[in-house]
């Protein structure tokens, strides 16, 4: 007599290895003809929601918000029914690097560094060096604003700026 497959094991989810998606994979369950992938923001499977289905042992979550930690579960199914939830696995989509970085020295006493907001990011930090390959020094602290005024810049010196995003 047919019975539902056992819950998938070996669930693995990408930990910020991609800015585009979270790759999820698992070990096949004997007798399974399909799989359902669930996602939630807490470790409780009962609060998760169905993300999608797969015929194989992998799924790509391209709707994850960058920088948000998710919990993933997989269920296996066949004609006789559906398994319990697999053990959970956490994963997240990496933040993109800030774009539109601009340094303006129109103010006489400071260089204003500005950049575009990064989806999912809450904090930014500005780094400075005197050459493109030089040692980067952090300026100020982590901040929520999308600009930074570098009052320590020396007139006549060329600086290179970088901006890092974080959650």
C-alpha cells in the first residue's frame, strides 16, 4: 500500500552568497514525486507560508528581501500524501553594494559623500583611502543617513571613498 514519503533531510540554504536570490537544496525523499518549499521569518514552521514547489531537490528564492534572515522548510509529496516539515534551515540574500557614490568638495571645510539607498539595508559606513588600492580607514560610525560630511579631509589631497551597507 502506498504511503506518503518521509520528510526531506539535509536542507541547505544560501547564507548571503548571492545578491540575487537564496538557493535552497535538500536530500531526496524515497518515493517523493514533488516537493513544497516554505519560508518564514521565525523558527516556527506553523507561521511559515508556501513559497513554491519543485520536482527536483532544489529551489531558488528570488523574492527574499536582501539582509532579512529567513527560515526554510521542505515537504515531500506523492500520490498518497504529504510528509511532515523537514528540519528548518536559515538563509539570507546578500545586500547589494551601495551605488551612486558621489564625493563633492563644493563646501570649503568638508567633502560630502553621498550614495543611493540599498534595499534591505539599515546602516551605512563610509571608508576613505588616499589611493584606489590603499588601506581603507573607517570614517565616523555606522549611520542611517545617505550622506556623510568628511570634515577631516585635507585641502589639496585626493581621496577615494567607499560605502558599506549592513543590517
